[in-house]
C-alpha cells in the first residue's frame, strides 16, 4: 500500500486545548457554512479570553496571604492585651516593630540579614554543585546507589545541628564551621530529590536516547536531568530549607571567634539578654527571609517549569 503522509495542516497537537481544536477543525473543513464560521469565531474568542486571563494579575494570591498575616497579628495583639503573661515575656507586635526599628538604626539588622543571607546562598549553591553530579551518578549506576543510598537517606534524617560540635572541633569558630553544617544539611536532600525525579522518568526516554546514540554523559545531562526537573526542583527546595535551618542552628551555637554576626547570633543575643523583643524580631526576620526566597526564587522557577510542560492550567498554586 502506498504510504500517504498526513498533510501538515491536518495534524493536531498532542494535547491541544478544546478551543484550539475547534479553531483547527473549522479551518480544515472543506465547507465554510454559517455553522463553521460561528464555531471559528467562538474558538477565536475563547483563545483571546485565555490570553487575557494569562496576563491578568491574580490578586487573590496577594490579598489572601496578606489577610492571613493581618489576622495572625490581630490574634497576637489580642492575646497580649489580655495580660495573661508579663509584657517582657510576651511582647506585642508594636513592641517588636519598635525593636526592629532600633536594630535598623544601630545597623545590626542589616548586618545580620546580609551575613546570614550571604552564607545561606553561597552554601546552598556549593551544595547544588556537589549534589547534582553525585545524584546523577547514583541514579545512573545501580551498584553505587545500593551501596550509598541508605547512607545518604540516613544523613538526610540526621539533624544537622548534630554536626555543629564536631565542626567546631574540626574548624574552630570560623565560617568553615557554618558552611560545613550547611553542606551536611542540604546535600543529602538535593541528592535524594534528584534520584526521586530520575525514578519517575518513563523508560521510553532512555530508549530514545539509546536509539539516538547518546553515551552515558549525554544520557545523563541531555535526557535524564531535564526529564527529572520536577523531582530535582523539589529536592532543591527541600535542600534550601535544610540549609537555612542548619545555618541558623550553627549561628546560634557557634558564637565568637571570626564568625560574623548573623540572624542566629542575633537570636542568641536576645536570649542572653533575656530580651524577648530581640528574640521575636530575630524569629520574624528568619521567617521573612525564608518566605522571600521561596516567593522570589523557587515559586517563579516552579511556575515556569509547570507552564513549559502544560501542567499549570487548573493549578491551585
């Protein structure tokens, strides 16, 4: 039988939207009656409305978190106004805000935020550079994964604060202590996230790579890693969370020497002075930095990844 290739105009996208299929069907019909024109017009209108929705700002994603924050602050203020605890033990929102203003005027707030943020980002980026090739290697080589997989999972479960005493003995009160604790908190999570993403790759991807003649390196970098991006991104988010918590633990315990003044040091200073306004200010700043990194770094990357794979429509995120 002769092999008649399907004309390009008659092929539809694999996962075309309903309105796109309507427009395509109306354009490819041989007859152009009034029903076809109406269907074409309805499809075009639907496509235009979809484009308008994409460019419209979803204010609910901004207003709802702000409203939740306002409610929590009001509950906090209401509890303080009841007078169940002394004001020096449970300060109110205005007291903490005033303390933040004092710390800003003394330049301690800027120094603490910058020191911790710099350490966290540098430590996290180095962790990514170490964990990515190791994770790919373990995902590709089964004997290595069977040998080191349980150890890496155990390191992920181990609280990173347990490494602080050992790091102080090995490196003294220096920045190396802080970075070591950050590495031990972030690297196992990133490795396990990447391995989990690789496990979710359909086997057809590897077969296609083999048919195309890809070697091990090309298979890992050009096929496996892009296909494992959802799981890898989840590992990166978890790795950042672990690195940020590890950093705070190290800064709280390892104080003095050549270690700079970070948010953990500010928190410990409030404890030493028994000043709850300083303690609460440090806690809120630590929380704010973590939320901002999530909103400004990971959320846009995740949204772009979902959109590129056609998974954003109908998402509640």
